[in-house]
């Protein structure tokens, strides 16, 4: 069995998991999860009171399995629910993007 993930960088803030950034082309970014979102529930489990490592463990699971995240987002009155399917996350160390005909932007991830 391979373990999969969602493709988000997270931290703990005020007892809940805060999304630092969804990684491009991962299940989290495709689902619409954004930087600054607060994950308050993973499936039916409240995140508050759990450590960051416990919350991350809840988000990991078999590749192809689904997970439900309940998220609080600034500007939204109600909590948002996202159903995300876990995948093997591969980090691209260099990403290139053409801005105009002669300008390229390179992003390098140092892991």
C-alpha cells in the first residue's frame, strides 16, 4: 500500500491547522484550497486539541482514498467542505513560466 497526501504546506495556529500554501498541480490546489485557509475538521475529527503531526497523520492515507476537509476561510460566513482524493505528491524542484515573449520566470524549491 502506498501512502498518499493532499499537497499542502501547513502549520499550527491558534489550535487549528493553517494552510501556508497548496502545492501546484496537487489534489489540494485542484480542489480549491487556498493559502490562509484553516482546516478545522478532517473527516469527522475536530482538529482543535490535536498536534500538527497528529493532524498531518489524519490527512495521509492510501493513494486514491478520499478525505473530507472542513475549512474556515476569511470572508466566508459558513465553513467550506472539500472532498479531496489522496495522491502520491511529487515536488518539482524547478518550475518555469513564460510571462511574455522574451521573459521567463524560474521558481526553484530547495527541500
